[in-house]
């Protein structure tokens, strides 16, 4: 193969790699957004669990109401 053919093949590889990098960068941005959303939801869930735990510690043992 001539030097021109080698150069053309190298340019094609570079273009292909660049397209892959752009695609991966977009995927990473989307995944980062998903992770941030999941983190936010997890914090809300942890907060609710902590509140329920504190509420259950404050109240005494639960008993059924007496039968009349």
C-alpha cells in the first residue's frame, strides 16, 4: 500500500475513534444524570427510614384496644 493509502486508512480510524469517543461521552453524561437522580432518591428514602425509626423509638409498645 502506498503512503497515501496508509494515510487515508489512518484518517478513517481516527474518525471512527472520534465518533466512538463522542458516543461514549454522551453515554457517560446520561449515566451521570441517572446516578445523580438515584442518589437523590436514595437520600430521600434513607431520610424516611430514619424518621420512621425515630418515631417507633419514641412510642411505647403497641397494644390492641380493650374489648368492650
